């Protein structure tokens, strides 16, 4: 818990992100978001639900390890389902799942 308003130095955050216990905890949150997003996604063929994935990213430039939850290439249209199109209303599933699991 931070008790002041000083920014945390990027190199400290980068080192912290590489601690195995921290990475494991962050991956658990990402997996919870994926699980909830799959549950919330509208099912037509099931392709969208099956292709919500968690990907581990290592940013070599800054030294950060982080996880992305999103649609794999087989569900390239996921963002259109999430945000809607001019012909279809939005059917959000990824953002509500992230908010449910602590995103602000």
C-alpha cells in the first residue's frame, strides 16, 4: 500500500513484475477475467467463447512482464461484438469481466 503520492520508479515496477509469485497472482486474475468473459459472451457458434485467451507479454524495452486478455485471431471479430456495429447492438463481455475482477 502506498502512503504517499510519489510515483514508483519504472525499474522497480519492472523488477517487481518479474517476481514469480507476482506473475502467478497476476495470471490468476487474468484467468478469472477470461473465465468470466467466456461466461458472459453471447453464444452463437461458440467460437468467440473458445477463443478468448490470456497471453503473457515480456516488454524487453522496459523489462515488464504482463498479461493480456483478449480474442485470438480466430475470433478477430470479438471487438465488434463487444462494441457493436451500425447493424448490431453492443454485447459487452470482456470489459464487464475485467471490471468484475478489479479493473477501474
